[in-house]
C-alpha cells in the first residue's frame, strides 16, 4: 500500500485536485464567490502558467495564475 501511495504521489495531482485548486484560485480572484458555485472549463497548463475559463452565477470569466496557482486573475468575458 505504501508503494502504491508513493507511485500515485509521483504522478502529480489528479484532475479533481486541479479542479479544486482552480476553483479556489477563481474564488480568490473574484472575492465573494463561492467555490461550490464555480464551474471550471478547459484548464490548461501553458509553460509556467495555468489558464482556464470559469462560470460563476451565470457569468463567464477568463482566468489565469502561475504554475503554482498563485496570483490568480479573472477577467469577465460576457
């Protein structure tokens, strides 16, 4: 079981982990947003930067953050 856990850790974050982190980053960039109400779309790691689209309460945003999901920024697209 330890070997399985160790190999899983080497494979990096799961898609669920990434989505949870992106929801948290979106909530940081949009104060007052509830992470449970944020929908993350098309997350992509480009060079040293994450980019994604988010929907929050019917509004669409284009978001980005560094590769550690720090300094998130979201701009309304609709």
